[in-house]
C-alpha cells in the first residue's frame, strides 16, 4: 500500500529541507527499509499553471488551481503495510522537515 | 416463542462482538462483518421460534454470518481479487497475537484507532463491539440518527481505504493507544449503567460487565497504568451498587435512598484496594488523571455506611481537583450536587443555573434543578423542571423515579 505524505506550509515557520543532511539520512532509512517510492520538494504555488483541455479549446491559467493560505510544499510517496506504519514514518518525517504533514492513502 | 426471544437477546449480548471479530479477521472488512452479523441475527429471529434454539447459538450465528458474508462477496464478485489482497495484508500472520489474546480486543483497538475522531471511535466501538444499534448510539451522544449512521459509514470507509490495521498494538505503542480505548470503555459502561430506550432494561448488565471485563484485561496487561486502574476501580464501585440502584418495581433509587447493605461488598473491597494503590502513587508524586479522581469520589461514597456519614467536603475537594483537569459542564453539574450537601441547595442552585446555556438539552441538568428547587420549597418551579427532565430522560427507571418525585410535590 502506498501513502502520499505531503508537507504543509501552514504559516508557522517554513517547512522544508532546512537540514538537507537529516532529510537525506531519513530518505536513506526509508530506502533501506523498503518504504521509499518517491520524494521531492515543490516550488511556490505561484509558479504553477493550470491546464484544461476538456473542451474545444486549450485553456492555460497562471497560478495554482486553488488559492489557499495552507499549501503543499513537498511530498513523499511511501510504501507501508498499514496506516500504523505510515503514521510512524510520517511522525519521523515531520521532525526531520519541521513541518505539519498530511498522510493520505493512495487509492490502490 | 418467548424462549427463542430470550435466547436471541442473550446471544446478542454474548456473541455479537465475537461474531463481528471473527468475520473481520476472516474477511478483512468491518463492513462485511457487521452486515453479515446483523443478517445472521435477523435470520435467528425468523428461524429460532419455529426450528428451536440451536444447541450452540454462538457457533450457529458465526456459521450463518460466514455464509452471509460469502454470499455478499460472491454477489460483488468484481471485488474478489481486491478482497483477497486486503485479507493478506490486513491481518497478522497466525501465531503473532500479542500478550492479550482476545479477538474482541483487536476489534476494540481498530475501532478506537487514533486516526479516527474520538466521537467516531466511541460510536464505532459501541456498534461493532457493544452491538448497540445506530439509534441507541445516537441517543448516547445526543445527536440525530442520520448523522450517526453517516459517521459510522465514513469511519468504516476510512479504515478500509487507509488500511487501519486489525491488531493489538505493539508494546511500544500500547500506552498511548490505551487512553483512547479507556474513553471508549467508559462510555460503553455508562450506556450500560444508564441504558436508554423504552424497551431496554434500565441497567444493561451485559454492557457494564463487558466494559469491566475488557478493562480488567487491559489492567492485567498494564498494571502500572494509573488511569487503567482508576477506570477499573470506578467501574467496580459503580457496579457494586447496581442491584441497589433499581427498585423491585423498576424505579431508580437515588444514592441517598439506597440500601447500602445490598451493595456488593466484594466489588467495593476490590475497588477500594485499587483506589488505595493509586492514592499511594499520588502521594509519591504521580499526578492522578480523571478516572482516578472519579474513582476516589466513588470510594468516599462507598466508604460511608450511612449517607449521613458521607465526607462531603472530601467529595467537593475531589471535584475541585477534577474541574481543574476537565472543566466540562457535566463535571460542574456533579460538583454542584455535592456542594448542595456542604453549602446548601441555594448555593448549589446558583451554580447549576449558570450551566443552563450548555446543558439545557440534558435531562440531568433539569433533574438536579428540580431536586434543589424542591428542597428550597419552590414547588411550582420544581414541577416544571421535573416535567422537562422527564421529557428528556431516556432511562425507564429514571423516568419512573422522576415521575414519583414530581407527583409527591405538594
């Protein structure tokens, strides 16, 4: 089972890889234990573009699809057998990146 | 006919959680387990009066529920593959059961999982482990049935989608997970202690006994956990008064009118022993939690051979300690009841009246007011408060008691 663990900017400090070495070490532990799928940080929402090609004409809009005070600044995809394991990994990740996280199961 | 009805009621009390737990283990799906268990009991209601009660009702129900679950899974055969996959990953391999070897505890720890909101945990445990119906649970929470049904449905969906595991947590995670379970068990105990519904026994010994049984198990596993000991003591000291609490004609008997000789001396002694242990720990600097304080209050009451011997100043002091931990209006209401004995009904009434905003929909608020107004000789206002309390109360014995007290007013 895969879980998306997103790092949330909630206005309290700036989460992110302030200590790259700690994040790197954590990611190595994830890999060694078979939990690693993917991880990366994201650029500011202002750098986003929204693409909608469902109609006759392609529409490209500048900015994120939703303007919010809280937004995702990075994410992991982790492999875990159940939510208890995913929550334990996320607790560790929250310390490492000094941020609030959302743990969301992938659909399959 | 009557015999079958009693057998079904008994099987529901004794077997519901086991059937749900066994099916959840086998099929890895709470929803399938719950629905199949409910169908098995519905089949028993149809068949047992005509065919007779089977020699082993529990085995009959489990077999029938298993068959119902398999039928449902076949009907939805598109889910077959996913089902198998879920089952493999959801469950511990055989032989890895934790120190507490009880199927129903797995069910409890799953239902009381910290990734679920507290209200959801309680509701889910009452449904899956306690076997209460959605309307009964809705009443316990003072919310609407529809909302409660949706809450339980959403919880089952989350357990499945997020893969909340079906097992007793590891020793490392256990202490943190236990406090959530205690809150759930306390609520189940209370629903048993003051059962609701017009066709329900006023005291559902099955629920109080189940809550005590499971709390004992957790206490055996975590003997050093003060709150587990506190909750167990509180339950035992409350359970000790059970038979004295309802009269032969089904009326609630208030604490001051109870035949104290009818209290269960063994349960009182066991409860007092636990409270003494916790008092010793508190003296050694371990701050007591709310269950330990509630148990201490109960110990003060059960130490008095006559209600007139009750140490009310001690009771009020303990409530003061409790209010600092848990400033809820219900605690404040209970404190006011003790204040009435210490400082008189006038002082208590002023304190109770301040809670109106928060407790106007709670029968005990009106019942407490009614009693204080009666003692102050304000019969007219007292009667109105009794009327309101009777209208809101859900427990048959309590309604009978309140009705008598109202009708005794001059």
